[in-house]
C-alpha cells in the first residue's frame, strides 16, 4: 500500500514528524538511534525546486463523481405526506379530561365549538391531530 503525504514545513509539521517517528520506534520499524540522527538534521524551510507541486484537483481515477453539482442538476423532491396520528376515543377522553383539570370546562367547550362539534364523540378522524394540538397549546 502506497501512502502519499504532503506537509508544509511548519511547527505543526515538525511536531507531526516527531510523533510519526515515535510511532515507528514503538512499532519497531526503525530504531531509536536512527530517529535521533534524523532529528539532528537541518530543517529545510523552502521548497526544493524538484519537489512535487501540490494539486487541489481531484484524482483522475476517482471512484466517485467529482463533477460539481449545479443548481439545475439538483432534484428537489416534494415533502412526503406524513400520516396523521390516529387517536382512540379513550386517548381523546383522557386528553380532554386533563385539559379540563388544567384550564376548565368553559375553555374545553370553546375548543369543541371551534371544531364545530358539541361532543367529543363527534370529532372527525381528520381533525384529531389539530384538536390534540389545540388542547396542548
């Protein structure tokens, strides 16, 4: 496996180099004496004229699509219609009783009239979610 690593010579790069050297010593790839000898070499501050120039272009043989995404190419899917939660009559009664304990029967009657009903049993399934939201508001 070939690994290509490009690093600019900065303090971070030197720290990285020292850490990598320590790693190689711990792995037994190199001995400690050769690491110390290489640490005493002068540091090159400028790029060599033969150094490879860094390219920020993606590799030609990239396994993924590297074409830029244009706004015209984007496919926007309309949001899917979420199913409304269906409440049982018992659940609605419990929610109504809790609301009456908190805010009183007149406030509950007002919500019923806002939905055009007189009794909780007259509530249509399509209005259940909005009714529960009104109780929780």
